[in-house]
């Protein structure tokens, strides 16, 4: 639950900052007529809505298991994170690209450029604060691996979604600042539209990356190799198990793992003894790894396991 608390802190910070920034940018765009500022306003507005969707997804994911969802509702957060990626692409990137093309074809001179510079400067400060909070929270969970590798391994999209959104926002602000400055200093209003197109490309790239990562989570990703090794070690250490053949795991949510274990029990065990062994092993696993919500142990020989595992890999 600590990770969810940290995720909420990140999202609340981004939500408050993006809402204030969006209002400020739209007011500045109304005063100045800047295309890049309109794009940035839409960007911040979309990010505000995305924060709300992530909070809604986290709330839905915490509902307990029921008859229709025996392993809980953890994948709700994956679904809503995927919706967020689609909104970034469709609304953020789409509107920014349209605004940019329109202002390149029909350039409009920026009025009161000082307003744009002040708003962009303040936005960079506010957005940078939100980005720093998201980065700090992400560093707590990423360990010693690189950032991209940590994103690929992460099973909680709420933190890295906000981090990438904020990174895209900061990049977009710098592009907007460059476009507005160029349009004013070089007396080339077309550059304002070009900046808006550049912002759309940043948003589209971010959306595609987020959609790719959340798609994998929606389809079902295994637990980390470290968790799988711990499961195998616990099974192998059980005195009533002759051989732990292998394990299959899948994340039903950021903190919900379903385990399928293949094990070969000692030949002299009776059915009640095997049943007791299975119950004890499941209890120990769930105590040692709280993320485990269910364990299914299948008694079978190593040869049968490898044969069936090979067939699964061939189909994949």
C-alpha cells in the first residue's frame, strides 16, 4: 500500500499543477494569439484529465475480489493507463498538430509576447516541480537498473505514466519557448506554428511508448525474475517435494500475482499428505511474498512439465 500512497502523491501533485498551468496558458493564448501556447494549454488540460483517470483507475483497482473477478480488479489501473495513452495521442498530439498546421498556413503575429514568456517561465518552474516529485518516487522503486529498463520491469504504470507525461510537458514547454522567441525575434510568426507541430510529435512519441508498455501489462506480464526465483527456492526447500520443476506467474495488478507451480512430490506421500503440503507451501509463499493472491500447485514429473512447457513456447 505504500507504493499506492506514493503514486497518489505524484498524481495529486501533477493534477494540481497541470490544472493551474492549463488555465494560465489558455488566458495567455487568448491575449497573445499564440498557436504554441494553445497547444500547451491543451496539453496541460489533457494531462489534468489523465491524472483524474489514473486516480479513478487506482480506486477501481482496489476493490476486493468477487464472483466475476476472483483475483480482484487490479487490472483496472492497466486499462485506465492505456486510456490515458490514447488521450495523449488523440487529444494532445492531434489538437497540437492541427493548430500548428493552421498557423503555418495562415500565420498570425503574436501579440504581447511578454505574456507568453512570463507564462512559459512560470510553467517550466511548476512543471519542473511536479516532474521532480515523480522522478523521486520512481527512483524509490527502480533499484539499480536504468530508467527505461525500470519502466519495462515496472508493474505499476501510475508513477511512470506521470513521469513521462511531465517529461513530455517540460520538453513541450522548451519547444514552445523556442518557437515563441523565434517568431518574435526573427519576425517569423510561422515558427510559432512549427513549435506547435514539434509539441505534437513529442506527445505522439510519449503516447506510443506509454501505450506499448501498458498493452503488455494488460495482456499479462510475469512477476520479476527475483520473485520467481524466491518461489522456486521455497518449493525446492520443502522436504516433501522431490523436485520443483518450474513456475508460471502473471500480474493481475501492480501488487497481485497469481502463481502456477509444477512440482514432483515424493512417491511415498499419501493424498492427504500432499494436500497438507500444498496448503502449507501456499501459506508460506503468501506470507513471504504478500503480492501473491493465489497459488496453484500441479503434481507432475519433470519430463511432463518440460514437454508441456515446450509446447507452450512453440505456440508463442
